[in-house]
C-alpha cells in the first residue's frame, strides 16, 4: 500500500508506553501522612487486606493526593475530534504529532455499523439509537468522499510548495493523529469518570462514543496496574477522589 | 444573508469580555510579602515610580506569583486549528462552542493575500516567504472548494437525522469556532512569549501566523489594562516571570 | 501598644479584596458552548429562572468549566498552621508575607473557650468534644508561654544581627501570617467542599476548625457574589462540579 | 535513645523512592510531534548524538512538553520552613506527614557552623556572611532552648488529652517533617532554577540555604537519571523549558 493511499479505520488505538504505577504507591504515600518514615521500611510488602481497606477509605473520603504518586504514559491514535476533547483535561501532559512539522498521513475515521448514529432527547439526557441502513450509508459515503477530496487538495497544495501549516487547514476533523499522554491515577480517574458511561457511576456522563473507546482501553491498563485502586473507584461510583 | 450561506474570513476576533486587572494588583500582592497588612492601607494610591521599579524587579527576578491576582476573560472567534494550539496552554479556563450541542455555522478561514504561504529553512529556524500569485490562487480555490463541499455534506447528514457529533467529523480545521477563555497576567505573558514573534524576545518562537493574530489582539488589551507590567515584560525580553 | 508587644487572637480574618464574579458569568460561558455568539448579545440581562435551571444542570452534570470564568481575591490573616493546609490547594494563586523579607509581628493564635479540644474516635470518623476547664487552661498557658518565649528568642537573634530567615525558624506554627489568594468559583467550591463540615454535604470532610473558620468567611463572600451558583452548590450536596 | 528524646540535625534527607525517567522519554515524545508512529519502533535505541542535539534544541527553543513524560518520586525529610517554600510549587504532588493524624517526633533543625548567618545588602541582592562565633552560639542556644521547651509543652498537652491538631500549634518551624513528592523533569527543572543559586544560571535566584540543600540532592538524582537533559539544562543557563 502506498504511503498516500487513503485508509479508513473505525477503531482507536491505545498502547501503554510505560507506567510506574501500583497500588502500593497509594498505600505508601498515604502512610507518610499517618506514620512517617516507617513507611519506607514496609515498601516491599505486598498489598494486603489492610491496604485494600486503606485505599477504599482514601477514595471514599476524597483523600486524593495519595493517588498522584504514579504515572501512566499512553500512545494514542485517534481522530482529531477525539484529541480536541481529550486535551481539555489539563492535569496531564501531551505531545501530539504536528501538522506543522510533518506531512499528515491519509488515515481517516469512519463510524462502524455498530456506532449509533441518531441522537434523541434533550441536552443532558441524550439517548443514541442505531440509525437506519440508509443513514449509515449516507455517513460512510459522505466521510469517504470528503476525506478523499480534502486529502487530495492537501497534497496538491504541498506539491505546489505551500507550507504544511497552511495546507493542513482543509483537512477534516476525522483525520487520525497520534500523541503521547502522561497522567497519574487521580487524573486518570477523573478522565474516566467524565469520558465513560457506566451504570454504576454516581454521576451521569454523556461522552462521545469515540473518546469513550479511548477511555475504555486506558481503563483496562489502569485496572491491570492498580487493581485495588480500580476496584475502589468502581465500587465508589466511579468518582475521582 | 441566509444562515446557511457559506462565508469566508481571513481575520480573527478577540473581544475583552471583562477584566479585573491593573498594575496596582501586582504591587499590592508583592507588598503582602514584604510589608504585611500595610498593603491594604495604600491600595487606593496610583501606581508611582516606585511601583514601576517594583514591577520591573519582580519581572527580572522571576517572582511570578504577584502577577496572578488578576484576570482577563476574552471571547475569541478563530478557526479550529488555532483553538487546537491555544488549548495546549493549561493554565487557563476554556469554554468553546460545541459541535455536539449546536449546529456549526458555515464560516471558514481562508488566508489573505498578505499571509505568507511558503516556508523555507529547517525546523526551529523556519522563514516564511509570500508565495506566488499561483500559489495563493491554489490555496484560495482549495479552501473554498473543500469547505463548501464539507459543509454541504454536513448539512445533508443533519437533514437525514444523523447526530451532530457524527456529522461534524467531516468539517475541516479551518471552520470557525468561538470560545470564552480566562487567564491571569502571568499565564497571558507565557502565552504571548510563545505565540508571538518579536525582535526583542529573549527566546525564539515560531508561532503559526493565525494564533499570533489572536495573541496580538490579546496583547493590546493587556497593554491597556496593565501598562507598567506590559512595559516590564517588553523590556525584559518578553519572558514570563 | 508597642509594635513588639505580644498579642493573642482567637479569630481569623478574611477580606474580599476584589472579585469579578457573578452568576451571569457562568451562564454566558455555558451558552458559548450551546449557542455561539448570541451569548454576548444577552450579556446585559439579569439572571432569570432559566439561568437558575442552567446553573443547576451544569452543577449536577459536572460541567465544571463554566464556573471558572470569574475570580475572587481574598486577604487572609490566620495562623501558619492554617496556611500550611490552605496552600495544598494548587488551583489558586498565593502571595504570603515572607519571614525572609520582613520581621514577623508578634501575633499568635490561642484557641478560644468555644474551640473543642478533645478528639475521640478513629481516623476518618473523629468527633470533637469541648474539653474541660483544666484542659483549656493548660492549652492557653502553654500557648502563651511558648509563643512569648519563642518571640523573645527571635528578637534577641535579630538584635544580634542574625538573618531573619534563620531567626524565624524558632517561631511556632500558631504565629499569624497574612496572604493574598486568588481563585475562581470552581476552585473555591472544591476548597469549601473539603474545608467545611456541613450536614448536607454528600461526602464527609473533617477540616481542622481553624481552616474551617477561614472557609466560612470565604463562603459568605461567595454566596453574596454568586447566589444562584452557591444555592446550586448547596442543594447538590456541596460537590464541586 | 528514647522515642521522646529530643534530637537536633543540621542536614536534610532526600531519597529517590522511584523514578520512571530517562533521556529517551524526551526524545520519543518529541518525535511523536515530528515523525508520528515511527517513534515507537526506535524506542529501544540508546540515546545518541542525534538525541543529544534534539534535547538541546528542545530546551533552547522552550519546547517544554516533551520533558513531562517521566516522573520522579522523592521522600524528603526537612524542617517545616523548608516544606512551606517547597509546596508553593504547584506542578507537583505532595503527601506530607500530618500532625493531625500522628504525634510528631522531636527532631529539630539547628544550623551548622557552616551555615552563613548574616545577611547584608538589599532585597533582591542579598549576600550572606558567616557570622561570628557569638552569633552561632546564640542561634544554637536559642534553637535548642525553644525547641525543647515547645516539645515539652506539646507532650504535656497530649498527655492531658488535648487533640494533636491543637497541641501541635506550639511547635516551631524548625521541626522536621517528611513527605513524598512526585514531579516530572520539567517541573523539577523549574524548581531547581528557583531553589538553587548557581553561577551559570541565566537568572538570579536567592534561595534559602536549607531548601537549596534539598534541591541539590534532588538535582543529583535528576543528573543520574537524565544526563543529557541535565547537561542541556546546565548549558542553557538553568532555565526550565
């Protein structure tokens, strides 16, 4: 496949680049507050039932700072409209690929047939419904036509010597981009509480499906790295401490 | 002009919605550190030569916190690719119009003939040159064609009952959006130091012209509200304290 | 009374230095998201029933950003142990008087007879009880003796030419200090949710009484400036959006 | 030595609890901006001369975000007056031992004979001089007397059943405390630029010696973990990007 052949995807990718995050980090940080330097002496121990109780207590009483001494770095590939929402979260670090420094590759998002297309109800209480086959066809055709046309214009301008930062302005919001993002578990829980829609959540949230797809992959990495913290988050109504 | 008639603009708009910001705020905050409660007693005085010296000293020695006790709220209209860069600044507050909650209006950015189109040199040392008439025509035609086509597709999808959050994904990065943003003078100076290109700047910066157009308007409001602070920023090489 | 005569206080002081904060700011910022530039046209209107509903909806669904386009600057006089807790709140600006730049005045905190002195129960569920007259006398005498002695040592060192930053290290945590602090309504609500103890709060909090005394005064200024926002905060269980 | 025997120290302790920080993190994050997903393919390579040049370029042109995808967690033991300054740095995470939750141990800071005691000159241009033997003796005696007396009062109140949070208020600022703190390299460089005094620094800084002692130990861990980044910081005048 040529570099410039236009591709369409309906998924998003999240890779865990690195993490320095385990439940023990929460426990040791919390114990500094209550026990002083003995904390370090026990740093090698496994998380026990007592740790589990401590984490639940911290979460419930919103002692948020012990959840900050850890970090997750993710590499995310998603459409630009997802990054636009993602970067509204300010307690995180970002490096996104730059359309000023490099030529964007022709990869575009098109909703899959599983993606609900029709929104009913009022703001704050939207419900999504699947959409008809006709609606899906219209979306697919529109997305494919506009993406292809825009990318061809982009290339023509680049070939004519126009600066990348100017030419890119015709590209649509469904273009894929990629980024590194680093955040700690507290910020991650806040992200998840707002960008996933779960039945056990204490507060309603109405994330756009595509950022939720990113959030779900991030949550799985979080669950694996910090199972006790994740369980306390779940059981407490998915409220960030 | 009908609501759905496509319009093209080559400018950006910045309005000062409100500000609570004057040079005296810097002085009084700094004097809390050095003089305690006498500060309040003098709060009514005009900024004097002594204030001017104090502000310069704070700027030069990077005592940043006295520059934070003030705030500017701007209403900005600019293309999405500008907002993408803008929102990377995390020490600020944002509310942007939402393509999930409302139908986007058909207003698109097209570079004016004054906008340099050709980039020469290496990363970190780019220089821009005007571009030929042919290049300008190609850009204008490409922008007009793609914007119009994308907006028509967007409307067709909306008319067919597709959710706004899905339909909007075909819209290009040169679509205008608008936002409220609030920040203090310290954050604003950091923004200006990175998003304007001035000869007297101690550090190089290579902002995209369109965000610089926004920054220049913000700077003018800043200069009017806090002339001594702005002068100290200018004279000190445009380094945020 | 001489400058160096030692004084004892049992209260804290909060003055509103300035604010640029009203309910309308929340409404207009939120409407940028949903209505675009029409927002500005209605900026002069009074907050209405519709505004009230909008603010409640934003609070309930945790749309926090519209609550950030405003600012409060307070001047606070309180003991150092209060500032130690206060400055753990990172989404705020601070300028505190500096014991490196100026001689500290001899004002010290002593608990009043109304201040509960005895703590019973376990961490996370402490209850305070009044304390006996003997306990109150012991506290008062200890505080007065130690404060006086420490301040005399401080002065002796200053008189002997020792640097302020060294001499001050013998001063106790009940010494009064003062600061300017600036924050927006969202950060303020977060502060209040953690630093006051109210029956209608959805989450438990166990603030030290002295920081709660500061918080209560801040809350009163907030209530006056933004009554609809404050009411929505109260009715929603005092959860910051 | 009994738990309650009063001890005096003249040093501070910084331990690196954990770090996830290497020069490669900077390079890979920066390359996301310029090269997209190829970044990951080269993630295993050693930092090379090319990496060195890239890091220098990022530092010089103030591309700060690539320096954020890493983290350092330190355990710090220092007097409270040091923590008071430390926690003014808001881009970091903190858990300090709590005088509300535990009884403070009787460890106090006393300046060593090497600590300069006398400050001459004006604000912004202070110079410190050693001080005489008499001055040193006065400081030592004052510190020992006040610390001991305050701690005895503290204990008497605790024994009489007074709550820890009340009794602690008589303790002086030279009492040792301890904390976990986590920050990334960008925040760390900002901390170092303000809290150390080096000849090659582009900007003046006048840190109190005791926080500088903490900063110097942190810097050594930073230098070991990220030698290329540290060298670029040094060579560039110790300006945080």
